[in-house]
């Protein structure tokens, strides 16, 4: 028997699934069908999205879901998605297709029962996503500009605070992490970027690196601001972290800030095509250790430098490659974060993050906003 033609299948909402957003460039909040047969890319869309998909999607054909489903709905009952998908595939001469590892298990079982054979594709499903095209780099840079604008709005809000009895005050009350996050997020949303879980973590709260921050902010205390907006237009993320103090930083905090800053510079110097990400991470770890900043469990908490140095950035906030404990070779065209940090109870957290484009001979820093501890 002749082997059926190869194909690829995706059924997901592109608002939340980068695998279907990447090949289509089309945003939709509800799941839609993507089929690739050879080099031909096809969407099967609801009537609600048909016209928009034909104008905006980067595909070869856009078919009507209702027209594909019509033969299955003679009795007036709505056909299950699996029936419509199976029929669309068979009409295209496809009975075996690749799907990503995230493909819904229930749908996979229903398609199998209808004679459609599914093979797991590569992970990531589009390996070419790792190497960013020039237009993708520009999209990431635009999101970085939005993150920087949010950061500056937050810093202005901190500067507007008065210091009273060791606390920050504004508008007759103590200024909180929630107030700071609102200032940051409001600016980014006004510019067309979507914030999510922006971190504005003061003092010891930042020793948990993903703590978003809550409650009143003390003066003379480090605040870790980690900002990662997504463009409503392109779907690409920016990622930026700065640590700031409203007031005066202690000598110990200045020392920690200086060594973290040197870790960022070391990362930029080492990053280039062909470098192993683990080597970059280990070099920064060794730098911190030589300066006496140990990592380990203290008082029942991990303290020191206990997360990765960086990660890929694009249509997902965390994507390949990795700069950390897992093997991952950097290649020209990768866009990665460089974000070492040190965290100690009683001192708080210090993290500084840039974004770099890996090149054949080194790296190009895409982040523009300066690094300043005291504001």
C-alpha cells in the first residue's frame, strides 16, 4: 500500500499556544485547526473568524469549519470537533499526522478511534523557533522598550514617595508593592502590552525569586522589579529586571549589587555562537563563590544564587535555549536573558537582567535602560 502523505496537525487557541501562533501569526482566543500538508498550510476556522483569518493569517488556505462539518450535521446536531478534524484530514488525503507533545490526550484518543494516526513531532514542535529572524528580534526589542517604560514609570513613582520613619509614603499613606506594580503595569497596558505577574518584591520577599511582592515598602531597602510584558500585536515578550532602593543602600547591599552586576557583564562577555550555556552559568557561579557569596540552605531557605543564569525569549517567556544546569549550546540568532542574582535573608534580593542576541562573534545587548541601585 502507498504510504499516506505526511502532515502536521494543531488544534489550539493561539492566544495561549505558541506552537500555533508561530506558523500562523494569527491571534484567536478559541481553538482553531491548523493542518500542514507538505509545504501547504491550511486553517479551518469558525465563521466568526473567517474574514479576519483570510486577511491576517500567514497561511496558504483558509477553509470554513461549518462547510467542512456540513455533511456531518444533516440531522441538525453539532458535530464533535474530532469528527470535523478527521473529515478535514481525510479530505486532504491525510491519515497520519504529527502533533506536538502538548496535544490534548482526549482529542488524540478520539482521532485514533476515527482512523487518524498521530505521531509525536519534535519538541519543540517548530525547532526553527529557536533562531530568531530579524523581524522577531525587532518584535522582542519593542517589548523590551515597553518593559523599560514600565520600569521608569515605577521608578518615578518611587521617587515621588516621601520617607517617614523608615517607610515610603505617598498620598497620605504607606506606599506598597501593589502601588508600585500598578504604576508599572498601567504604563505598559497604555502602550499596548499585556503584563502578567509583574514582580515588585521588597526586602526579604525577593529571596523567593518569583514572589510578586506585597505590602508596604520600607525605605533604604532593595526592591526587585522583574517586568515581562507581551505585545498584544505580535505576541512576543520582553523581559527586564532591575533592583532599586528608594533612599540609601547599605554598604553590604552595594557590594552584592556590584558583584551581581559583574556577573551580568561576565555573561555578556562569554555569550557567543557555539558556547555551552552550562559553562556561562558555572562561570558566574564560580565568580560569586570566589567573592564569598555561597549558595545553599540557611535557616531552612535556599539562599545565594540558586536559579539559572538565563533562558530563551520569544513567543514564550521561557523557551529554549537554557543558560543553566542543563546542556544547551548557544547559536547565533538565539535571544536569551542574562539574569544572575544573589538572595540572602536580612539583606533581600538583588537580580539584574538584560536580554542579549547571540551572534557569531559574541552578543549584542538589546536592553537599553541603565542600571542604577539608588533612586
